[in-house]
């Protein structure tokens, strides 16, 4: 079972295994290249020796023998190096990466998150209701202002009427009317008497 | 704690040392026996060159990989993150494999903020509406009083008017 | 397989931030 090391890949941007594969292939290529160069130099040297008994095939066989031995050691050593790389260098120990910091502070379960979203939706509805209420209240306040103005206007009218009486010397219009009635009754009685006497 | 970069260099050096130790001159001459007998000095020179070249190539490769992936900076950054997080006792969080769930923790603080803001807005609006409602009740009361005042005036005037009519009736008589 | 791992890991690294930016924009727009 391969450990995909996704958390490491999240940090490095590549999988550690791929990195090690890249290093392994590169190292291997160098080993082969250097061995090729060794063989080439030896053959070059043999060319310069007259009546040399050693054939290129022999040298090639020597190269293969040495290379297969080196390859065996290389694979064994590289395996160990890879293990150390994956365990000590290209691995994320028991820590959180910066971009996951929130996970630590706010581990949120599905239910909690649903509940939070529901709470927000309810609050939004409530806020809307309160805003509509505010509009309604403001509208009634406006209406009240108009009504109160009208009522005050009417009262003012009555007050003006009151004042009319006062402007003509009578404090209270009602009393003045009453006194008018009494005066006119007196006047009536007087005219009545005068008429009798003149007869 | 040894830095990851230093660890990397040490591991590569050890790898090379062991590889060179395994591919010893003895082993080399065993394989190239005939050539060695023919030209021992040349064999020594070729072997030395082989080892030097192998080490140089591998070290250059490691430097190239470090360069390419900016590995030194990345590993130093990782050292720093590990240093900061080493107090972590219980198993650190890891992606659950369900993106929605993992995302919740990232988004939650902002939703909490939104919820708190909304709560404040609602409370503020409720308080404001309570004040408005009080003002309306007071206004209704005032309208009522004004209506009563007007009613009183109106009744007084109507009484007056009635008396006026009686008076006129009397006078007309 | 390796590409899939790197692809998923990259998304895990980048997408929360991108999504967060959208979420924050949405929240701000809602508030406005």
C-alpha cells in the first residue's frame, strides 16, 4: 500500500516519491555515463597499444561486471537514502501547514456548520423583519405627524374663535352670549314697559 | 535539531562515501584485471577520475534539484513551521478526503463573524424599533388627547349653538 | 497516480483561500 503523502505534496508541490525517483534516475544516469566514459578511455588506451591481446568485448564484459556490482550497491544504498529522505526531510511531521491553521482553531463538524448556517439565515430573516417593522413604524409616525398637525389646526381654529370674542372685549364668548341674552331680555322688558305706559 | 538542508547534504555525502567505498579500487582492478596488468598507473588514474567525476556529477545534480525546486528555502520554511508547531501533542489535523467538511473549518470563522454582525444589527434594529414604537404610542396618546380636546370644544360649541337657536327662537317671539 | 496526488494536494492548498475570498465577498455583498 503506497502512502500517497498528499500532505507533503500539498506543501512541496510534488510528491516526495516523485522527487526521489527523479534523484534516483539522475544518479543512475551519471553512474552509467561515468562507466561509459571509463570504458571509452580504456578502449582509447588499448587502441594505442600495438598487438594488444585484450579485445573490446573483453573490456565491455569487465565494464558490465563492475557496473552490475556498482548498480547492486547503488540500489541498496539508494534505498536506504530514500527511506531517510522520506522519513526525515521530505515529510510533514505532526504539525499543521499554515493554510490549514483554521482547522486547528475551528474544527467544525457538519452538524455544527449546518447549524451555524441556519442561525445566519434565521438572523437574516429576523433582520429583514425588523427593517420592515421599522418602515411600518416610520410610516405611522409620518401619518401621526400629519394627523396631529390637522388636529392642532382644528384646535387653533377653535382658539381663534375664542380670541374673536376676546378681541371684542369679552373674555369668554359663551358668557358674552349669555350676557347678550340677558341684556336683550332686559331690553325686551324695557320696551314692553314703555309700550304699556305710552298706552 | 539539525536543519533539513544540512541533513540532506549529510545523507547525500554518506551515500556517496558508501558508494565509493563499495566500488573500491580493489574491486575495480578485479574487474578490469587484464587492463590493470597492462597499465596499472593508467588504471589508477582512470579509477580516480571515475570516482571524482561520479561524485561531482551527483553533487551537481543535487545542487541543481535544490536550485530548481528552491528546495533550501522550502526546507528551511518547513523547519520553521515544524519548530512553531512542535508543541502539538494530539495528532494534527489532516484532510479528511471530504472537501466540504475540510472547508468548513476554513470558512467557519467568517460565518461566525457574519453571525455576530447580524446579531448586533438585529439587536440595534430591535432597540431602534422599540424606541419608534414608544414614540408611536406616545403619538397615538397625543392624537387621542387632541381628539378629546376637539371633541370637548366641539360639544361646547354645539351647546352654544343650541342655546343660540333657543335665543333666536325667544327673540323672534 | 502521482499527478492525481499533486493535483489534489494543489487544490487543497489553493482552493480554500480562493473559496474563502468568494465567501467573504458574498458575506460583504449580503451585508451591503
